[in-house]
């Protein structure tokens, strides 16, 4: 499989993928995790779905989104900066096109565990591939402590913790800073056994991917 990667400008090249990932987010983040965020006609969205946002979507054979993540540059207003700025104690809050925030990382819980695990591995590889080919040095994000350990660190992507652990809706969460580099991607690929996954229609991936896969 591959991870479709698009923004609002290029979403038309991927059919229904943009709406499909909004529908998956409604099921994952509102129906299952009770996020207090907006929805409309079965689709979840928030103020960080902007023209700068890059979407990463794993779709099944019918084209339905089953895994999703998004990235946006910290040079614009972003979630950690606006909602939890006082929690970031180990670094200054970044404001840079070379540091992006990852949010809305989720997988359809109705899938078998083996499939969910594979989607997770492919999503993190796609984030690294995109970062390397688009001049990103680091990715920052807030998530459950269990996700940091079991999704990122377990699959070879080390994180620098930049906040204390705190409870958010009864779940232990923490902010982390993830390095983006070819060395990191190679380490993640060794752990996950996942090859090239990023599908960016309209971009010259052949030349770029030669460098990423080296």
C-alpha cells in the first residue's frame, strides 16, 4: 500500500480522500475519543485545517480512509502554541518553516490489530519521507505517552520530550520533538521493514526518492 499525501490545492488529484479523512477523524477523535471539536455531516475538522496543512491518508482497496495524520508549519498559528503554550518547558516554542507540528494521527479501530500496526508503520515512514524531501528538520507534537512509546520509539523514531507529563481528559500526555533526517528514516525502516510509501501526485518523486531511499 501507499500513503496519499496532499493539501487543499492538490486534494482533487486524490478523488474523495480529503472528505474521507475528515470522516475517519470524526469516528476516531469524536466518536471514540470524545474530542470536543467541531463536526459537520459526519466530518471532523478544526481551525488548523488550512491551505498550509498537509494530509497523510492510508486508504483501503475501496478508497476509504483507514489511517490519517496531518502536518502544518509552526510558522503559522498551531495547536501547541495556542492551547498548551505554558506546558512547553524544555524549549522555546518554534516558529519556523523547518519545524512542523503533527496532529490528528489516528487509525480505524475496526481493523484487525495486524493491519492497524502496518498502517501506523507506513504513516510514520511517510511523515519522515515528506519531511526529508521538503526541508523539515523537526516535527513537534502532543500525544498520549503510550503513543510516544509504542508508535514512535518502538519503531525506531526517538523523541526529545519538551514538556512534563500531564493528564488531559484522564490520559497521560506529553509533547515531543522528533528529528527528521535520512539517518532517522533508515533506522525506522530497519525497525518497520517498510519501504517507500509516500504518494505525492504532481511532484517529481523519482529524483527525490532516490535521495530518500539511499
